[in-house]
C-alpha cells in the first residue's frame, strides 16, 4: 500500500532542498533513473534533467519553499497532491496539483504537474 503523504513529503523535500548536492542525493535515492517531469512551463528527464529543472525554479524564486496543501490521495501506483509556493514572508504566490506515478520499486517514475495559480 502506498503512503501518499510520505511520497508527497519526499517529493516536496526534493524541491525544498537548498543544497544542490543533497538534492541530487534525494533524487538518486527516491526517483527512478529515467524519471520524467512535465508541467505547463518546464520539463526534465533523468536525474540530471530533473536536478537542473529544480535548480532553475529555485533560482527564479529565491527564499520560497513548497508546502503541502490538503491531504494527498492515491490509487494503484499514482499519488495526487496539491502544493503552494510560499514566499519567505509566508505568503502563497503560486499553487498547483501534481500527479506522481511510482515504479515497481516505489520510486518516483513520472510527475505530471498542473498549475492552479501562477505568480503575479
């Protein structure tokens, strides 16, 4: 059985990790080697592509972090959860919903992201 909260927490921790080396360690440990990510504004494939994509997003929004919104749910090997991008002052500036597909080993294999609210 999938612990959807655990998957959401691992995923968001990857995005929130400020140290690029530690972020790569998280990706290597919990994402499939050929993992893919796509949303309306960016995409990445494999550990290098995903790490570069996250680094780019972090550079665009310094001092921000991702926070879980609501309760994640799951079925089969898919997890769905919503998040907010929060400024250093605690103000939500964007939000979205991500669908994560896990591989047979329980690693993140694919993420499809939807942007619910965009930064102004």
